[in-house]
C-alpha cells in the first residue's frame, strides 16, 4: 500500500491562509476599534498572512518584511499591546497546526 505524499509545509499553510486570517481577525476584534468593515479587514489580514509566510520562509529571515507586516497591522489601527499578543498567539497556533 502506497502512502500518500505530504505536501510541503508552505503548500499546507497557503491552503490554510483564509482560516488563519479568520482566527486572527476574531482574536484581534476585541483589542481595538478599527474604522474598516469586517470584509476589508479580513481581506487585508489574508494578505498579511501571505506576507508572514513569505517572511518565515525567506532564507535568511526577512526582518524588514516582518517589520513591514507590523507596520501594516498598525495602519489597520491594531496598536494595542493586546493586538500584538493575540497576533503572536494566533499566527503561531495557525502555523503549528499545519
């Protein structure tokens, strides 16, 4: 019996990008008021998840890319310390779950 091939980690994470963004959005929502609609924030978080994956997969680690993701999160008005905490927790959990 042949064992199914396991896709590379990046492929798995790309497939879960929307789920990770949804969890991130739900975790961020109580931390700050943002002047954008739910769908716009979610769409921007999906883009940020993609960029986080790019940062993590870069060799060497792309520190400027990581700082840019943080700056874009702040532009969405997620500037409270709680936002950073739930960001770290949610992204870590989403990546480890893959």
